[in-house]
């Protein structure tokens, strides 16, 4: 392989972006009314949330804007924040309809866990991360920089924590360029397979881990998939999994150091009504520890979507064991034998 610097809109530095707000798209009054009308109409029909689509959730004016947002996610900076949804005025089903309706304009929803949830609830459930079946989004623990196993992830903020919970983003393309400049000798290690724990969500006939490189060159694009916490748990839980080399560990150490560099990552706070949208193949994201309010009804709560757009980039076959396939619009998420998709309105 030939390692060369990458240029383009996907290369950015948080210290520079933090001085601007052009990555925030404020929803205007007309757009908000259009969303509210679509929510009212869908709610009145009583249709299943799993059936929502641009045809059943029409947004004549905002729809084209969302298509432009999708292009920015897939071929531009790789993330955007939509701001201004009046979530505090909506019931839980209205919040879910709005979230999934807007998301349907960006891609098809994919199940986020073994229960087949098309709508996730990012909330501290008081679970112990030492349990191999627990995932970090179910706790109040800090998340290391990682990607989710789908093309696009969307987070709608309903309630914020008493303190903490800041969101951090880093461009995996910028990280590649920085590693190339600082330790070119370590880059090849990131293109080697890393065993990654499935956290108990194991498709039939598959191992409890999957092997995949962190970086991939394919169809003239650089893609990234990375969850170090689950790479390390695979090393602890599965002796038969491939052992990491010193170079792979050193490469992850440097990758993490670069992610945590304030010059490289972008820090942002969520407000109720914010929708953060990320392109997983080029954005790593993290979250700080948080402290909840004493009252359970005030606890930090985000709704999450995993979306598969039909316009998504080609992916190599090595993604198939994790994504369940590589066909755009039909890939990503957690698909187990016999799992039926559902849209829960409360955290489970």
C-alpha cells in the first residue's frame, strides 16, 4: 500500500471548527410547523412506527434540505447538528415519530441490539459494564472514541444531565493524516484484523467476536471502524481470538492520544431538541462521564437511530460479518436469528 495524505472536506480540526457554528443547522419556524403537522398526521393514522417513510411522513420543504444534509454526511464534513425541535412540548410517542420520521429521509432504520430495537434509548439503566452483555450507552460511564456498526447514527436529545455528558467528535481522516505525519511506521498495523467483542449479540453460526481492520481503503475511500473497549474485551474473554501485536497496540495508543488532542477533536454540548448526525465511516465519537439529576424523570435521555442510506459508499466484504451484508440500504445493525424489529417508546 502507498500511504499519502488525504485532502478534502472530511479533513477538519476541532480547534478551528469550535470557533464557527456552520455545522449547526437551526430549524426555522416553517420547518418546525411542517414537522409538527407530519407528526400529528402520522399519530392520527395510528400506523406502526416501523412503517414510517418519506411517503408517510411528508416534508415538502424540509425534505430537500435533509437530502442535502445526507450529501454533507456522506461526502462532506461527515457530521451536522440540527437544532430546535420542541421536544419538551411533545409526548413520548410524538418525540419518537418526529425522530424516526426525520431519520427516514436519511436512510432505512436498522436494529441496534439483539432485541431488534429500531429506536434506541441512550440512558443510564444502572447496569454494570463488567457484565459482558452490557453496552456502554446503558451506563453513565465515559465512552472512548468509537464508531457504531452502521452507516449513519443519529441522536435526538430529550433531556440533559445535571453535569457532564459532553459529546466529542474526531475525523478519522484527519487522524489518518496525523498518524502518517507522526508515525508512518505504525499505520500498516491499523490495516490488519482486530478481533472485536460482539457483547453477547452473536448471529447464528458466528463467533462471539468479529475480525476486522480499523482502517480500510476501498473504492477510493478510506473507511474506519473502531471500538477499542470491545477489542480489549475480546482479548480478555476469548483466548482463541487472534492476539494483538505490539504494533497494533502502539497504533491504537497513538490513535487514542490523537483523538483526545483538543486541537483535533470537536467538543459540543447537547441541548434538548438537538439532533446530532454522524457518518460512522469517517467520524469517531465519544462522550464524557455524566451525573444525573436526583429525580428519575429528569435523567439524561437521548433517542438513537442507526440508518442505512441506499446512497452509502461501497464497503469491502470484510464488513459483512459485522454489518450482516454490504448492500447499501440493507446493511448494518444487529441481526440475530428470530429477532423481530420493534420501536420501544421507553428505555428497556
